[in-house]
C-alpha cells in the first residue's frame, strides 16, 4: 500500500510503501503508533470498490481527550483511494493556517486567513464545487476546544476534540478533487451485487441529499446514526423537538461535537446553546468526556469501510466473503 505523508511545516510530500493489508480504523491505529502526533485519514479496506455502502474512511489523531478514531461516510474515502493512496498522514505543524488542496497528482497549500472565524456551512458551500469535497475546522477548533469537531462534506461530524488537532497543525480546510478507484473482479462483483440486492429490499431508508458512495439505501445511516442520534441526546436534555434542528445546525456550523456539548450541559446544568457559544468564545471545560467504545464487530466494519447501520441487515458470512474475495485479488 502507498501512504501519502504531508509535511505541514515544509509544505512537501513523500510517498511511503508499506506491506500492510488493512485499512480504516485498524490502519489509522497502526500509523498513529509510528506517527503519534499525526492526523491520519484512512479509507476502509473495501472503500471505493463496488462494495455497497463501501465508501467509509477513518480520521484518527490523539486529541486533548485521548486517542480518537472516528469514522465517516460520503466520498472523501473513495477519492483518496482513487488517488492511489491507502491513507494520508499529516505531519508536523504549519506556521500559519492553511487550506490543503489534494488531487490525484498534487498537494498544494494556500493561506486560510480569509476563512478564519467563519462557520463550517459557509466554507463548505464555498469550497464544494464541481464534485470537490471538504473537511472543515469550525471556530471551536480555532479556539483549541476539547469539544471541537471537524465537519466533512457539510454533514459528517468527527468530534472528540478533532477540530483542535487539525487547527493546531495549521489545517483550517482540506479539499479533495474527485477521483475513482478502479477495481474489477468477477467474484467480488458477484458477491457485492448480492449484497446490493439485499439492501435494496430495505424499505426503511429515507431519501436525503447526502448519499454515501456506493450506498443503495440513501440513506438509512444518516437517519438512524446521525439525525436520530442527535435528536435522542437533545431529547434527554428536555429540549423541545421544534428547537432541536436549530441546535444541531448551530453545533455543526461552529464545529462543536454535539454529544460532547450535551454531556457538559448535563453536568454543568447549563443550556446547551450556552455551552456551544461558550466553547466558541474560548471557555475551557475540564470535565472528562465519556470514552468512546465500539464492539469488535463495529471496529471491523470501520476497518473494511462498510457502514455498520447497513451491515445490521446483512449476515457476517456474506460480509466476510466479500473481504476474502478482495484479499485474494490484492494478495
């Protein structure tokens, strides 16, 4: 596998070849052992193939809250595989905030000073043209908050202090030009089509405008793991349903981890809007955040790049047969 190393200080890149055969969360952990101060973007093993829902990737770093390896869908993971990389590792720290522009043949850097203080929604709308996708740090990350998040493709959140780590490296915005990962194998495609047929039979999916690459149910995961998860945590705080979307949008735009903010609001007995605004104003929260724990199966799905929500409708055997078919091809 090819790993792209991006030196944020000297603004140069290097490709490292590794004889590893993994991806996603497992690959992110392995790379963070070698580069403990890095930010890692690692597509799943099957990301970018014809595996249904196989568009996921992991974002890993050591934040103020400890090791964080989040997982997101969308198209960025597929683009990275399309560039020919199994992961991108950001090293060292820039002397000033920058936009990192990544394409199949180049990595370029521009000053991000015009974006400072601006919300993620505005930046995403400006950056994402012609298929380009983005990861944005909001004002909470700029303030160094342990409650900060990065926002990918406008709606996909990786929190637990990740925004602070990105911005400490000098990253305000990363853009990714479209690219396709070409992988063709008859055995693999046959199994993938069987999975696709099973998932298409699901009638619980809600059609939204934020599909992930290769997902035939557009998008059960967004509804159950995203929107419903946010609504649940806000309902537990006693916030009326009519006010919930406003709070979700506010947290996303400021680059605040909504689940972390809700935890602080509960402990401090504060209004969650007050916690979000306080975070952006530089207020420090000394309370520990709950540890994020995933089952071995969920972590395996993050490693291979398959959506856990969709996988709940599939047997482990068929998912493992898809991985086996892929491994036979790549050796």
